[in-house]
């Protein structure tokens, strides 16, 4: 037993010696990628020196964070169904939207001093990656999915006859979107204080650290003031809130229609159509189509087709004389027309059917929504820190700065729901949905520039962290001002604009590498 303990101690000593040698050697090469000593970490969560294991951990934590973000987004949408425009829509919902990025930024700045220099790069990578992904990949993909034919400089809703026309297809948004793009550029000036003092004292590390602390605090105050001003603007200007609430309520109405459809299909008795082979085939096809209807992705055409099939079966089966069935079918058709914006008025009978078919009542929503938000936030809180450490360890395995890894990986975990929602909206090929998509993109960047950056700068001030993100900041601001200027003066974008916009994503990463390599700035 003593020999076995001695052998274990020798193995640990060799692992520690090898780890210290790796760090020392790479320090001499001016690039350090420290792996945590898993034997001494004391963490509850798994820890590994293996590249495959760290990759799997990073992907697993990323998936959990993406699910948590989706839970928070769904809970926020439920809130919009029961609250009118005001503080909830103008303040609470945007706060919840930026919560995943904020959690990662916070955990990246709270690590042990021995690895803080490397973990904080995960926070900067998340902040920069989320902003650049929204402005390039999400914006470009939304234009591609939402493109319609252009006529007289305007997109024609729902019409696409030339799928491959780069110059004759595109999207049009409302003029109010230009103000969101301008606000996005204005709030980007929060970076200038901390980055300005970094440029002035470049080369004098001691003086730079002393000066940066005060400017970090000043930058944090300015960022949070921008946040307060932007929140006040969003609370007062209820126009965009009303549009988002209308869309959220329509999605819930859609769920109600699906609920009615599935309920009516379940009431069909197989025995009533047992002697009719054609009717049996129609019914099984109907049941299969209904089972494939997605509650969170509106497809009115598919719902309408299922309803038509249901009506055929009802009319041919023994239930054809049932007046309740016929009334249900008629009311169901009216509810679908309402979703299609083809009918503004709904009868008391139809309102009663819609009320009975609701997935959740207002009271249930007020209970369910906070639970969803709390569970989503708890998952973020539990797995945010392991995600930061997994990214840091994986970057050490592949000898790549944790900034680049988090720049690519973290935004897809923390902003997955925003990306999916934007693409679903854009695919409807309507001006109002493109307007909502662009507003959401620019608004999310504003929140990154204000609240998330403000919290990041506060942590830099409190923990005395050196701001070594010159190349990252220059690249981030370049993308923000290029696409912000584009959105500030145009409301119609032809599909050609997606090519340079999508290319800006890899170009941003390339610019960080070029500036880090040839100017001496960190990256």
C-alpha cells in the first residue's frame, strides 16, 4: 500500500513537472498556454489534459448554455403575451437577452490569478464574437432568407421569382431601424477611453496598468449611463415593443391553433372510417402531418393544409351531421385566417374556442415564465464557469489563444436563440419581420456595448486586470462602424450586400491575428 502511494506521488510529481516545463518553455517563446493541474483544481466538474476530452467538454457545456439561452428566450416571449408595452418590453426583455454573454464575461474575470490573464480572453472573445456574429452572419443570413423581388427600390413582400438575382432581390426595413444602427455606433464609443489610454502608454507596462484602472472605471460609468439612456428610450418609444409583442402573441395564437387541430384529430374514431380504405389513408397521412407541426415555428400553409384534410374526413365520416364538429371546423378556419392577417374581426364563438384551446392561461403564464427564466439563469450560473475553463484548457491543447476559440464557440452557445429567431422571422419574407430582425440585431449589439461592456470594465477595475485587447478592440470597432454606417443610411439592401457582410466575419479574425503579429499588440 505504501509503495502504491509512493508511485502515485511520483506520477503526480512528473505531471506537475511536465506541466511547469511546458509553461516555462512557452513563456520563453513569448506565448503561454497554461493547462490547469486537474489534481489540484478541486472542481466538481470534469477536468482533463486530453484535447478530445476538452473538446467534448466544451461542446457539452456549450449545448447546455444554448438550451439555457433558449429557455430564457421562451420565458421572455411568454411575458410579452401578458404585459403591454412598457418596462417589461423595454427593459426586462433586453436585459434577459444579454444575460448569457454577461454570465460568461463575469466568470472569465473571476478566475485564479495564475490563469486570469488567459481566462479573461474568453470574456473578451465572447463579447467581440457575439457582436461580430450578429452583425455579419446573422444579418447576412437574414437577408438571404428574407430576400424578395425588388421594384422601384423596395422589396415586394412574399414575392421571389428570381432566386439567384443578387442585384434584383433583397429586403426593405422601416426607416426607424436606421436610428438603432446609429445608437449602436454611438454606444461603441464606450471602448475609446480604455483603449485610448492603452495606446498612449503602450510600452510602459507599469504606467499603463495604473492609468488603465481609472479609465476602466470611467469607461464603465459611461457604458452604464449609455445603458440607462438606451433603456429609457426603449421604454418610452413603444412602437417597436408593440411590434415584438404582436409577433409574440401571434406565435402563441399559432400554438393554440395547433392545439385545436391535434385535439380534433384525436377525437376521430378509427371505427367510423374502417370500411373506407381511401379515408383511412387520408387519416393516417393527416395524423402524421399534424405530429410534425412545430409549436415554435409558424407555418400557416401547413396548418391550413392539415385543417383542410381534417374537414374532408369530418365531412365524409359518420360525424358529418355533428353540428359541433362543423362549428369547430369553421371557427378553426377563422382562427387560421386571423393568423394570416386576412381577418381582423373574430366572433364571440371563435374567441371562446380560442380561449378553450389556449396552451396556458394568463395565470399559468405568470407562473411558468418566471420558472423558465429562473431555470435558464441557474443553468447559465452553474455551467458558465466550467465553459470558461474548458475553453481555456482546449486553447492550451491546440496552442491557440483562448480569444479565438471563444470568439467562435461562445456566441453560438449564448446567442443561439437570437440567431434562430432572427432566421425564422426573416424567412417569412415580410417587411415587418425584417424590421424586427434588424432591430433585434442592432439592439443586441447596443446591449453588448453598454451593459455587458460596463460590467466587464467594472471587473477589470476591481481585479486590476490589464487591458491587453488592442487588436481585438480595433477589429471589433471596425466591423461595428462599417456595418453601422451601412445601416444608418439605407433601408433597402439587395442580396449582393450579403457577400461582403459574411466575409467580414473571417476577416475580423484575420485582422486580429495580423495586428497581434505585426504590431506587437496582444491577441
